[in-house]
């Protein structure tokens, strides 16, 4: 297959893919991969296969094609191709919740500086790295990466990237419980879709609606949460987007739990868990198991709640997801307090505080924990964040957290 024929077949596949004929598109692209002698064409078709498998939640296949793409990039001996292939490798590992590998491959991308294409990809690299740091609950570094990605998006006038970063920032603030910002950022993403997204994939609309649903649910605006989640789910079903379907089912379950409708919540959690297991989203599984645990606790089935916690703890420890562990210790504390088991209660109180210290989830001004309840937060330029009211009351001459870190251990 020559260069022109390769291009034609790739375009044919794209047309089929955009018409929701995914399996036909995959067959066309696989034929190109088998028959084309053009390395640049093979590189591009591998990119199409990586994107398609990501959206279907076939993350192991995504990773397999990303590895082949790196070999093709080396064959082409072009740093732009190599940077793009390492970014795809980073994204594949991010989807598989291999966060340390994601960070390592992102750093490799950033070290390949110099060309125009590489510089344009830096925003996407920073976003992927930020998502990985967030998966590991390293909040300061996650925020630093998201802000870098946002700067790249603004500098390159890249509205699609800005939309994706806004969704990640919504997720970031939802996790540390600044629900005002958790809603603001996906609303901003939805605005970008409305203003600029006429030719974009509908996944951008679905993504912003899902993150809005999460924020509305946490703010107690359950009808708004349901509306947004239904719109997101409708698009996910139309496009066969399994990862988003799993997240929407989790959100639906959380909404029903908030309404104390356990009979409806449990089947939604089960459906979400089934897809999360199928696609390998272990971070999502932790969230599902947290929701299931809370349902059992509402029903006062404490032993069943502890069974769910045990499964979630194993996953959180395997991923290095410290926030998941903190939430699990908090739930255990409540369960053992109810059961009157003092030794176990003390053990989880100690572990909870160790997690808070390790993640620096406390305000460096008032000393109170961050992420325990809904609070307005403000980040300083160093990406350490504090209660907004503390900054307004006390002001700051530099960051108190950074000052503490710069003091030599001998003087502490």
C-alpha cells in the first residue's frame, strides 16, 4: 500500500469512526497497519487506533499500540514523532492507573524540547502528569501541572486543551472539597464547548456535563446533578464510551444514595463496578467501593461495610492513592466507634492523621484540615493552598508551607 492509498484509507476510517461505525473503522485501520509500507502513515494510523481504544476503554490494547508507535517513531528518526508517541505511552499508563510510569514518560516528553510540535504537546503532557499526581494524591504537584497546562492552552489558543484542563481542575477541587470551584471549572468547560465546540467531538460536552453533575451532587443540588448526568450518559451510550458510562453510573448511584434510595443505588454501583473492572479503572473501583461502604453504613450493616473497605484498601495501597486510604480510615473510625472497639478505633485515628500530614491536607495558617468539609480554598503561586478566609484575614508575606520546608531539619 503506497503513501496516497494509506492516506485515503486513514481518512475512510476516520469518516466511519465519526459516524459511530467504530468496529468498521478499526478493521480499515488494522488493514492499513498490516499492508502499508509508509512509516509516517503507519504512525498516524497507530494514533487513530490509540485514540479509538482509549474512548472504548480498551486500555491494554491502547498501551499495545502505543508501544508499537514508539518503534515506528524511532524508525522515522524525528523528535516530534517520538515526543507524540511517548505522550501516548504516558496516557495509556494513566488510563491503566500506572501513575508512576505516567509521570516518568511525561518527564521523557518534556526532556525532548526544541521543535514546534513538541512545544505544542507540552500542555497535553502537563495535563497527563497532573492527572497522575492527582491519582497519587500529590496535590501541590497536580495543581502545578494543571496550571502549566492551562498556560500552554492560553498561549496556543487551544480551546480543546483548556476544556480538558478545566474538567481536571473540577475533579481536583471536588477531591479537596472546594465545591464552588469544583462546579466553576466544568461550567467554564461547558461554556468553551458552547462557544467553540461546533466541530468538536461530543465527548467534550459529555465530559463537562459529567463533572458538573459530580459538583452539583456534592452541593446537594440533586435535580441539577441528575439532569447533567443524564445528558452525559446519553452521549456516552451513543458513542460506546464505556469509561464515561461507568463514571455516570457511579454518579447516578451516588445521587440515589444522597436521596437515601439504597434500593436504586446498589444496582447502579454494581453496573459501574462491572465496567470499571472490565476496563481496568482501579481508581474508579475505589470510588465505587467507597459509595457501597456508605450505603451499608446507612443500613447499619457494619460488617458488610468493612468487607467493602477491605477490598478498597487493597486497591488504594496498590495504586498509592493516599486520599482513598484517608477516606477509608475515616469510615473505619466511624464504624469502630459505633461498635465500641477502642483499639481498632485508635489505630485508624492515628493512620488518618498520618495521611493528612503526608498529603499536607491542612491549612498552613489555621492548622485545620483541608478536605474534611466544603471550604473555599485559594492557591498561592507555589501551588500550596489555604482556606480563603485565612488568607483574607491574615494576609501572607510568602507561603508559610514553603518557609517551613526551607528550614533545615536540625533547626526544627
